[in-house]
């Protein structure tokens, strides 16, 4: 099996009873064709010896923070062989630079806390802060420790920074308690890493533009017209697209969400500002996904002073905002263009009309009258409508899973466009 041929896996092993599983994790990576470098903390060596992991990985196990000297280049292993005949490489920098992925399994509460707060007091914690490679942690600990708010807060902090977390399993633990905190079987962990690295290649070299959230159209200095969009769907799409290797441009209306790690974020407020930002990025991108809920109308005359309440009521004269998606459909050349239709009735007929009028490749439809889908919730249930009339239904899923579905449907369109471009070149 050569699923990981040519990949450099850096495995961090920390001091928990589940450290014994690291031997099978190393074996799994080697079978998949990877080069494996193990870094052990001091406490990890109380549970499993470096010699065991050196034998299985065929590389010297690293345990100390400061540079080591080697009798020859072969002893150093491929991660640490010097590129200069005069100067040795600094261990944690060399390790950090050459890894394709850093996996910490098992990850104790201690290492999770260090990484969440940027503490670098040993080799493993230092190289994680120094690396540009993706980081994956597999927590393993007593169930009470795992459920402690501090540990959960640290895990959420790591997730917000782009760290992938392999959830522990529930079951009988070494401490004779039962609950969530057990390290998954080694083959589950190896498969997770294989899939993660595979996904990072799916949109590699592509540029993706995503719009998200609502827009706001001012009435006066304190009031505005808007809608209930939280931006979660667009942010989830941006996050997954980045995880799949794309360069991502996220144009967002006002939301309370933090930008997904590694994306280029442009914050806007009005439909006009969103149009300006989208047209700026549009010529250079391969994919556009318009998940924003742009306000359809704005006040024709915005007051420069707060409007006072009157017994006679208030009448506002509205005008249409620019239709950004329709404009993109007119001018698109190489881009895959995907729109959303948030409807409360006649979902498919409205979506099909929008699909054709705006020259989309496909449209994502969701019923926002549902309480468990659409606006202001973590889940969504969608239908995808294609230009040939095909309709695919998807069940209720977390929005990040919905994002994977949408991006997965885009891949064949990108492949077709690449084929067309090759034929033009010929």
C-alpha cells in the first residue's frame, strides 16, 4: 500500500497509557509508504521505549530540545540530515520544515494546553509552533479530564487555529472508569491522516471565492435593513475549501464568526460593498460560491440623522440592490459559478428559474422555513439542482458536511474546464 508514498509524517507521542498504541500507528504509516519521524516527550518514554519506535520507524527517535551531533548522516535520518557540510541543522526547525503533517497521538491534556497557549518548553511543543505543516491531535485521557471545561476550551481554541482533532472513543479506560477519552484504534488514526492528506490535494492550486453572511442597508445612523443569515454556511465552505488546498477569498457581511484559518477575509456591510469586493477577486478565481444572503432592497434616501418616532407612522421608499450573482453569470469565462436559493415555498421552481436566469453551473436550495435548517442553526438540508434538470436531495447534516458535499460536486466541473482548456491549447 503506497497511499502515503513520499510523505513525511511527524508523530508526537506524549505521556499517557495509550502511548503503547503509537507502535502500531508507526507500523500503519510505514505500510502506507510514509517516512515516519517520532518525537517523544520525557513522560512518553515511561510508557514505551524510544528503541521500539526507532526499530519500527527506522529513524532515530527525537527526545531532546537542543541540537544533537551525529556520527554520520545516516544516523540522523532523513528529517535531520544536514544540507551543509559545515553547520548542523537545529533539530526542531529541521523537523518543523520537513514534515508534511504533524500528528500527536496520544495527546495529553498537558500538550493540548501548551499548544493552545503557545507554550514551548520541550522539543515537541516547540516544533509544533515552528511548523507550517497541518497539525492533528488525538486526545487520550481520563474521561473527567477530557470533559473538563478547561480541556474542552483548549481544544476549541486549537480548532479555531486550524488544528484537526481526532475525537476520542468512549469505553472502559485504563483508570477503571468508563467514558469518553480512549484513543481510537491505530488503523482509525492512520486512515484519518490518509484521508486528510488526500483531501488537501483536491483543490490544490485552485482559487475559490466565497461570499457569506447578510448585508446591511442603512435607514439612518442607527437602523438598517438586513436578514437572519448568520454566515455559518459560507464560513463552513471557506473552511473546507482551505482544508482541501485551495487559496480562499472570503467576502463576508456582518457576522459574529471568526475567520477560518488561512483564508483571505474581506469584511463588508452593504450590497454595493460586497459587489465591489467580489468583482475585485472574480477575474483571478476558479470557483465562486455565492452563499451570502444579500439584501434585495435598500432605502432610496438614507437619513443622516436618526428618524424620530411619529404618531403617523413611517413610510420608506425602497430600491433594488445590485444583483451580484446575475452580473457574475453575464461576465463569467473560466469560473465555476454556484448560487444559493433560500426559499420558503415552491423551492424547485424558483431555484430552476434562478439557475437559468443567472447562468449558474448549479444551485443549492434550502428551505429556510425549517427550524433545523437554513438561517441561524448549525445544520442544513439541501437539494442541488443542475442545468440538465437533475436534482439531488441530501439529508440534514452539519453545515461543514454540507460544505464537503458542495465542494465535491464542484470537482467534476473543474476537471471538465481543465479538459476544455487543454483542447483549446492543442
